C-alpha cells in the first residue's frame, strides 16, 4: 500500500510539472498587441497632399527676443519641419514599449482623446495626445511633448498639428537659470 501511495504521489508530481513549465513558456512569448493610433501617417499624408498641390505656407517665426517675422515658407523648409513631427513616432516598436495609452471623451470639445504617456528616461518623447472628432472619429489634432538634455541645457519641445489648418512648434531651452523660447507657426488652407 505504501508503494502504491508513493507511485500515486510521483505520478501527480510529474503530471503537474509539465503544466507549470508550459505556463512559463506561454508567459515569455506573450507580445503586446495594443495598436497605437498612427498619427505620423496622417501628418505625412496631409503634408504630401499640400506639397503636391503646391500650396503656399504662411509662417510666423518668433525668436528668443520675442521678435516676430512673417514669411512665406518654401517647400524645402516645410519638409524639414514636417520631418521634425514624423520622427516623433511612438508607434515604432523600440519606443512603443515605454508608453501607456489612455482614452477618454472630452464633452467640452466633443473629442475623443487618446493620450500616450511615459515616465521612462529612455524616451525623449514624453507625451502624445491624439484628438478625434467625437461625432465622426476624424482626426482633428495631434500634440507631442518632448523633453531632453543637451550639453548644459534642458530642452522642451511642443509640437501641434491641426489637420487641414496649421502647425505649431515651440522650443524652450533653459541653461543656468536663463531661458530661450522660439516659436514657429505655419498655416494653410486646403480650400484654396
């Protein structure tokens, strides 16, 4: 009877052991299937459409002294500014793992807001907000916040792209208690 008891216990141990190993294997191959909103695709698409239509861009550049300069932005400069937006792509697998998505409905602006945020030092991009129209889910606006250190300066960059209308790029650098702020504002009208 003792032999039968030990054989039963041994059988149970061996039967349970592969299941535990199988659980561990399943855990290690689990992948993140969350799909982040492809905001850079929409920026690229609109920028390409504007460039193809040979739209002119009216820009206001404000330097660190607060002096504003109104100017027409040529296609080369526009492409460079667009590139600054599209390189801030958190949907890339190397960055996506550092971000968490939250979604809420903003009744004040009739928007669905998807916020992607991180506390990781491994990403200079700290926050991305994507605003969709609450009625038809069309993309309205994208806001991107970037923070990083360069030499002895702390740099904050805020990017805003409003679909069918305009973009803003605000850069603030601070070193030794002194700040330097510059702004770029470019508008266009797809109806012209």
